């Protein structure tokens, strides 16, 4: 493993200087799959001008029961010309479970570890090889078939991060059932809503889970949700319960005869082989409800072949994956990141992964780096929110571990502020590891704008350049495509393999949300800037762009400036009504761990001075509101809709807060008003 690359020279000074600093690929990326900018340019060009041969060649290395017909892609993005339709690899037949498991075992890699499982508590661990996992997936698939689950059936999965979770997804894929994984941290109400939308006959869950010091009664939540859906006229026939003995004693788990079934009582008795169902390329693979940071969750539907190619090709190139890598993605399988970059992309590539059940701050803030050393993790993929949280505890939790194995660091979920990028790069990666800042969405299924570690010169805070086959454009207010350096709405011009195909049961909402805003384009909902080198800088959701006296200011930019201040751990900025400027800037600020609230009044002045210096007086925050905690979704994203309501003193209209990770932060925030 090349881990002795020369350190990048790190610039001193302010974020702006840092943002403009270039980090070319270094020796840590020698021998990468894509090893130069020229190679990227050449491949990118071919992916756009000749998608048939580009994707056709890539697809050759997968297993197909039946080949596709040419052309490889057929689509209509223009609502004026008819319904929006996206198809890839029409006519082909394959199976994702086969490509993730059987293919590797048949190639003689059955003894390779698929998952090193690290439990919530220290010293709880296990591992499972590809051939063991294949047997388990077959047994579960056979059990599902025995209770009537078949091709096209819906299955809801509500489980902790144990290997049985990706196994359940693969078992569904094996027999053509459509899974809907709901993050095992959602409330009974959210779970019930998602069950009612997809109407499965079975829910797969576990008795309980410990996340940090806190035990969570998963089975109890499922029971409440099942009763709630029953009251609405939908009945669940089976609740399959994985007996998670490390989290709960079986005798303490409520159990309903005739409905509940213990996984351990039925699955191990099934035969260990199960022929796969050969599925059409465009048959549905899964539904996944988006995190809901902007309103009612949407059931995003992905289909088989294009998604398989998209998730695994991005995994291979963006993480420059090699057989000897140990890859750890901290996302839960309940999010798209856990689908594409735990369950499917890595498994199609035969990767060895770490699957972690707990949280990176338990038992202390060094846990993540302890895990990195324990398994010699080479590729780490996490989110800015986690990076900032760990950063707020100080460097000593990081530096007491070696981290020598790390080769590439990834980030996803939000724009990464330059200060967090710098810490991730310099402290975590010791200046050695390229950072892949991957922009994509539940809807896109796979990375869209991202560096390739051996080819792309990095700029801190920029997701850099489009992946193969992705044609982004930046539109102005009038919907006109802009050339060169510009700022506006990020859209995509043509279908990419892992494009979502529809919203579950609501093709009209699909067209309205994504294709009617600017006819002819897929509308991402994100604002971005393109610089003179063609690099993309995501500046937040379109709704989060603040218009101060006619100047468009991205919330991410102001947040990035605030976190430059050494005492600011995290910031969230929302617009507020302003009598003169139209909109003003309302900033919530979380201070470094250990600071008392409210801090001395002078700190507000200092923070404001930092923003003025970093961005300019136009971005001066009008209000600074101390936030010992911020309202976040279970996936760690800030719920700005709630912050906007608090800023406008409309806290009686907060709406659905059931998807908040910690609802009590709202009360604390209200107490801090005016402090
Ligand atoms: P909802 O659509 O329900 O409101 P969500 O958009 O948070 O939820 P996801 O699909 O998980 O759900 O997140 C995609 C969004 O996350 C993107 O549209 C973008 O705003 C943000 N995002 C993801 N990765 C990045 C990144 N690397 N840089 C900047 N923003 C990112
Ligand atoms: Mg979204």
C-alpha cells in the first residue's frame, strides 16, 4: 500500500488563501486506475461523445445472463416532448446479488473478508467472508420465498448496522424483491409513514441496538409502527426479528405469536444455496426515502442495471479501490450512501469493508481513529458533520493513534467548509491523503461531481469535476445555460446510468420536482459556482441562498467563514427578513467543546469581524444566536427549515420534527434567543 507519499505543502493564513491553494495528486496515488488529468480528460470526453462504447466496455466486466441491446441509453428529459423516461441496458438480464457475491466466490475469492464488524462497545467484533455471506444471503432469500415474498414484492428493512443488514438487502436483490431500508433511528411515526407508502407484507428488524451509551428498542418501535399501519388498513404478515443478543436479552423483547418470528429460529435452517432470479435491467431494485431536510420524504426509485454500473464504477475510480484495501464508510445503510457505498458498490468490486455499529464519539472521541488502526483502514468515507464534531474535541484524540494505513479520505453530504477540509487533510491525513469531496444525491444514485485521487488537483471546498458520463450545466434565473466562470443553479443535461427512474407511485411529482423547473434538464435543487478552471463549488440548496441587498450569498460560504474562528465548532446560517436589505443573515453558532453559554459578548464581535474579513462587509451576520446544539436529521444534516422558523419567531409552526436526531435541541435554542 502506498502510504508514504510526500506531504502537500500547507499554506498558512485565512480560508480564502486556503481555498485557492492547489493540491495536485501526490505519490500516495501512484498507479491509480486513472493516473493523470490527461487520462481523465480523455475518458470523460469519450463517456460523453460515445456512451455506447464507454459504458459497454465497462459493463463487460460484470456478469449478464442476457446482453443489452444498443443503444445503451434511452431517455427523455424534456417534459414538453412527453413523459420523462430513463432506460439503460434495455433487454439485459442480470442479478445484483450474483454480481456482489457468487461471482467473487466462483473466482476463488470466497475466503476474502467481506465485513469486519465492529460493535458499539469496545471488544465486540466479528468478521464474515464472501462465501459465508453468500450462504447467509441464500438462507434468508429461501426463507423470504417460503413466506411468499417474490419478484416485485416490497420488503421494509429496519435494522442496526450489523452484517445481517446488507445481507437482507442482498437477499431481496437475489429474488427480485424491492427493499426499502429505513434508518434504524427513525421514529415509529416515520417508519409507519414509509411502510404505508410501499405496503410490504414483511418487516425485517432486530430486537434492539446500542448506539453510544443509549440502548434503542428497535422492536418496540416496529410494534408501534405496525399497529399504526394496521389502524390505517394495511396489515403486516410477518416481522422477522434478528436477535441482537449484545443489545437486548430475548426474554425482554415483546413477542407476538403468529406475527413475530426470530431470525435465528428460521433462517439458519434454510438451504445454503438459492438460485438467483434473473431480472430485467429496468426492473426496480429499491425504494429509498430521502432524508427529508426539505419537507415530505420522497420515495426515490432505482432500477437494477444502470444503478449497479453507476455505484460500482464510481466506487472503483473515486476511491481508487484495489483488492488489498480496507474500506470504511461510516454511513448507515438507511441512507443512499450506505446503499451505494456499503451494500452495492464495494461488494460488486469484492471489497473488504469495516461495518461499524456505533458512533465515533463513544466511548470517546478517539473511537474512529482506534478503528482505523485496528483494521488498518486505507479508505475512509465520512461526512463534514462528523468531521466537525470530531474536530471540536481537539487534535489529541486523533494524534494519539497512528493512522498510517490511511490512503484516501472521502466526504459527502454537505459542502465541506475549508476549515474542516484543512483539519481532515492536515491532522487526520497528515497531509498525505487526497480528499475526495463527492457531490451527489439520493436521486443520482452515485457520485456525480468528484475528484479522482490520481488525476484531479484538489481545491479545498470544491467537489471539482464531473464523473464520467455526467454533463452538468449552470443556469441563471431565466434558465439560460451559462458559459465559463459563473454562478447559478446546478442542473444535469443528460441521463447517467444510476439516475433515479421515478418517485414511488408518483411519476407526476417526479416530473414536477426535477424536470419541470427548467424543461429539458434534471434540476438538482443545489446552487453552485463554476470557476475559471471549470471546477464546481457547491454553495448549498437553492432555498439556502440568501439575497442581501441584491447580492446572492451562499449559506455555506458564511458558515465556512464563521468556522474560521478558533472558538467556532459549527455554524448554520439562514435568511431572515430585513426591512432594508430584503434579506439579512441569521447565524447559529456552536462553540468548541467545553465553552460555557453564553460566552462573553465580545465573541459576537469577533465572529462578525471574521466574516467581514473572509467574505466582505456584505456578508455581515445581522444576528448571532448561540447554539449549544443544532437541529439535525438522523443523517447529521442541519434542518434549516426549523432554524428559519426560529429566526422568524414562528416556532409554533415548526412542522414535523419526528426525524430530528435530538428534538430537545429546539427548546435549548429557544432559551438562547437574545443571549
Ligand atoms: P431531502 O431531499 O429530502 O431534502 P437531502 O437532499 O438532504 O434530503 P440527500 O439526497 O441525502 O438528501 O442529500 C443530497 C444533498 O446533499 C445534495 O443535493 C446537496 O445539497 C448535499 N450534498 C451532498 N454531498 C455534497 C457535497 N459533497 N458538497 C455539497 N453538498 C453536498
Ligand atoms: Mg435532496
